[in-house]
């Protein structure tokens, strides 16, 4: 495996874990999470399996979601995707 793939896999794994932990802490199904985040169940499956990650557009919208756990999840994922962002806060 080349280094660029390893670098890409690490954030994806952390994002996958963050999504799974958030959903499991709430005790909700993938469909329930999808409904809350206004995405499809397939999108949640893809995030949980690491096939894809949330887009910046989705994350920006979720940062200001009425449910605190959703905005916390968005902030966690943004911190994973952009670690330098946390250092400048």
C-alpha cells in the first residue's frame, strides 16, 4: 500500500468510527440517523463502511443543526478532516 492511500485511510477510518459511535450512542437505526441528517440510508451506510465521507456542504449545514449531537458529530468530522483547523482556534 502506498503512503497516500494510508494517509487517506486514516481519516476515513476515524470518520467511520465517529459516525458509528454517534449512532450507537443514540441507539438509533441507520434510517433514523439518515432522516435526522436529511441524507439517504445508503449515505449513512457508505459513511459507516468508509466508502465515502460527508461532503463539506453537508458538514457545514450540520454544524448548525438543532440537535446538539448532530452539530457535535459535524465538528468532530471536520476536526478529523482538517486537523490544523483545531490548532488555530
